[in-house]
C-alpha cells in the first residue's frame, strides 16, 4: 500500500511539473540569424542593426565570386556569410567565413536567373534560397535539407513566426513553409491569374529593371505587429504597379488573406517596401521621385516628400523614425524624420552620390557606398544624426554598382559590387 501511494505521489508531482513547464520546443524552430540574415537586414527591410557600429574600420579581405552579384551578402550568427552569385560555370551559391579571411566553407551550383534574391540565414546557420521553380534549404554543410517546387523565382525569403518561412515568387505565388520540414503550411495565394506553372522563368529578365513582365520584382516586407506582409505587384495589362497588403494569422484558417490594395504611390512603387518599427507605417519609393509613407492598416497615404532623384533602392529606417532615403544614380544622401502626418527633411548632402541603401548600426553610425572620383567606389561611414562623414574607405577594383552593406553582430561590415567583388571590413 505504501509503495502504491509513493508511486501515485511521484506521478502527480511529475505531471504537475510538466504542466507548469509547458512546451519547450520553441527554441528549435527557425528564427532569423542575429547578424544580417538577408538583404536589407530584418524582415521589415529596415536596413537597421541594433549592434552599435564601428566608426573606424580596416579592410580585412577582398574576394571575387568569379561572376556577377546582384544581391547583398547575408551574415549569420557564427561568422558565416551567404552569397547568391551568377557565374558562367562552377559554384554560384557560396558560404564563406567572414571572420576568417572569407575562407570558403562550401559551395554549390543553382539554376541561374535568380540573382536579385539574397540567401536567408537562420539562427542555426541553415540557409534558404530560391532558384527558378524551387525553394531550397541547406544545413551548415552543403547537403540539401529539402527542395520544394514553386511557381516562379522566389524573391528573398523571410521568417514569419518561429518556424514559418515566407516565400513570394516573382510570378505572384505566396507560400508559407514549415522551415524545418519544407512542407507548405496553409493554402498558397496566387496574386496573378493565368500563370503557367511550368514556365517559372517567364519575365525574369524584367525583374532587375522592375518592368511589367515581372509581377513581383522586389522582396516583400513583413511586420509581426499587426501581422502584415506588403509587396509591390504589377498586374497584367496594368499601367503601373500597386502595393498589396496581406494578413498573416498563424494557427488560423485561412493563414493568408488579401487585406488591401493601394495605388496611392505616384507612378507605382519601386524597390522593396519598408515597415516602421511599430508596424503602423509602410515606406516605399515612388516612380515619381518621391518617398511615400502609407498607413499599413489600409494602404492610404500619410505623406510624401520629393527627393528630386529616382531612388532605386529602399530607404533605411531606424526604430526612432529616422529615414535615410534610398540610393541610385544621381542620388543625394538625405535624412528624413517622420512627423506623423508629414515628413521633415532634417539634413541633405548633394556633395556625395550614394549608390546603395544606407545600413544603420545603432543610433550613431551608418554605412553606404558612394561614388569615389570618376569611376571608383568607396564605403562611407557617416553619422545618421546630421549626415556628416566620419570615415571613407576606397574599394579596390570596385566596378559595377554596389549591392548593399551588411553588418555582422561582431561589428564586421561586408559590402559587394555587381561585378562580383566582395569586401570584408573589421573594426579598427
């Protein structure tokens, strides 16, 4: 009798303890790397890292992908960097050790044509990348974890809730995958009707210049609060692209719904949209040479501010609302404050031509790539509070155009050019 009573008490205590602990598997679900997990940093496309940036740098290494590079470098937790190159032969997808003189960890070849999308690295150094007709995941080694068919070429993927991978293709298919198993969660959305599922390369040549035959030319933005995905969409036979807002509700049916459509942006949006830190505002470049702010609840306009140049890359947005306008040929370096119902230009510099999206590292340091002389390029360190130059570092043999600046959690900075040159900087 005593033995039975002891067993009963022990079982009750164990059951109560387990009930108190709840589920403990959340830590194993995919979440973004703490470095620069994909192009434009976080899923909001903010190009902002909370790590205080180094204002003095030293060039640690340079390396070529031996081909073209049209998207920025992804940086993981453990010094790994992912690069999606377009090469005439040999490897195209590469993983290097950014903190070890860019030593190559592994590489493989993907179907070419999807160079405008960057890899995504999660907190376990698993890599996610698209190729025409498929989305793939790799572990920290080069062996494929899973490969699944999609319709079109995936833009840069993003992690939604832990374990959920967002994939939006250039032909307008929107899917959510279980990031571990590679199975589709919920029902996919097709934003464009009449697409041939066997022709995943249709219109790919229009994606980089953002023309009409590429319905979704740029990666979407996602904010967990209030659970919104926003992307640009060029519908068939339309005169200009529009913005579309999708609602994401984890653990509900349907998982994805179309929330709103907006044609407020003058001439249509250009490049990826960006969410504010609180998710209430969407910032996007207009083809009318203005920066637009929209209400994320319904896509209605809040304000627009003329830039007097065509920004071809997204703006950078800090948590306190400081916006550094996007770059491109003829671009100025412009700092803008969001004052709610209007924008206030806090500073502007027309003595430099900023060619990439600025990447902010904490409140005091930001980086961008600027024109250096007639044909050269330089990495410029500047103070986002007033735009003044802190340091400037020429990029040796830097030709083509810059594809972005990535900031590691170890304060290393990596930038690259379309002609395939990659530069690794360390704090001085």
